[in-house]
C-alpha cells in the first residue's frame, strides 16, 4: 500500500530546502506567503522547455520577457520577428503556436490566461501537459503534471516493468495517485526538480533522494535501469543541398513556407530533402540561381525523426531575386542546421 502522505511530506520538505531558483518560478517561501507565479511566464517557460534543457532555455526566456514583458506585447509582435528570436530553440512549430496562443489570450480573454485545465486546453497550441503545468504552477489547481522527469521518478518509485512508451498511461495514473489539493503547484515542481537534480537518467543520486525509502527500484538494486525502454528503430537519413550565395558581406536567405519543418523561418535556399543523395547535375538544377557553384562537402544535422546530410554549395554573386540579403554577422539568428551550412560555406570564401 502506497503511503501517499509520507511520500508527499518527504518530497515537499525537501523541495522547501532544495528548490531550484529559476527566473519563471515563485519559490516555496514566496508561495507560502501567498505569492503566485505569473501565468504568462509559466506558460512561456513550459513551451520553451519542451525538448530543451533549462540552461539552454533560460537565456531565451530572459530575452523574451525583457522584449515582451506581457502576453499582450508578445501578441502584437510580427511573425518574422518572433521566429527570428526563437532561432536556436528548435521545434519551430512551437514558435508559431506561441504567437497563436498569445493572440488568443490577448483578443479573447483580455490578456488573462484561463485558470483551469479545460480553459487552457481550449487555447491554440496548448496541449495536455502545458495546460496541467500552467493550471498547477500558476493557479494552484490539483492538476497531474507529467513530463519526462516525472515519468522517470514514477517508473523508479513503483518499479514499473512495462517499457516506454507503452508505460506512459500507467506512469500518468501512478503520478495522479500522488496529487492532492495541498500545494499542487509546489508538488508539480518538486517532482520536476527531483527528476532533474537527483533522480537523473543514467546516474541517480539515491543517497540524496528524499523518497529513497519508498523507492521500489532502489530496493531491487538497479534504479538506473528504470524506466524500461523499447529499443528505438534506427533514425532514417535524408539528403539535401544548401546554397550559400554571398555578396559584399551579405548572404542570401529565403523565407520558408509557413507549414512544415522550420516553417516561417529565414534560412538558406535548399533543395528538397529526400532519401537518396543528390548528384552533381541534380544539385546544379536545383540551385536558386545560375552561377559557378563550388561544392564544399557536407554538414550533418539530427532532427527528432531523421538525420540530415546537407551538401553545401557556395558562390559569390550580386544578383536580383526573391532573397533577403542578410549581413554575415546577422546569421547567428538562423536555425542551427542553416547556421552550420552558412558557416561552412563562408569560411571557405574568406
């Protein structure tokens, strides 16, 4: 029989002492005095943190909240400006959803986020996890907030033998059994902190864990083997060509279509990305302009669902065309796959 009260007491006491200081968080001491986290900052941080680490997301969060301190300010921004500011965070559909959600909150809710899971789920781009996180952390609703850290904690605490991803419903059910109306926001963040700082993926620090005595995986002697995982299929590989056109300290960029991977972002002109490599003749025919191209080899990039080998072709040409000419020093705002290719091309032109 799970001693829910004892587990909660131990973990919340630990959180009161060890809570991470994060720029979007109202800590437990402030929370005890009745202060609440800003829903806008909670929502923004949760969107940024999807598939991204805290150290990587934090500078973006600070830059965003300085530039757009309120959801209304973000909602009023142009798409291209937001997409450029997002560059480097990856998963660019999140940036488009961010704007759609901000505009809905500003236009339909007077700039105030709904304070329930159902209300938050009705916003564009807000899924079950984000709705639960904002409801719990910003509004202290008894929501079941389950991310990868929480899944790992549940898998070890209850020694769940079912491998991921099949175990997800069971892990979510187990996590829900620990949620109560008492300090739900702190509880959600305590579980996240435990998974991030103590119950680590490869080397859990069990001697520092406040719930070690309740952990069934620890009792079995091999907590690092949880959660069990189904062997992943090999990631498919695609091939493409990136074209670096340079003139007088500038590089030609294009705006990608709104839909699809890296939608709406500025990037280098490219061929399609396909399963087989591009021949020299095919690469020449796919080029955005007729010019003497130099082949500089390839750069490699890994996306979530496939790996990309991107052949880099470079030329110097002062041409017209539907390009956005961008100073070389401004290329750091490109998505990382294009930044790799641009740097590879421009280094050879110097």
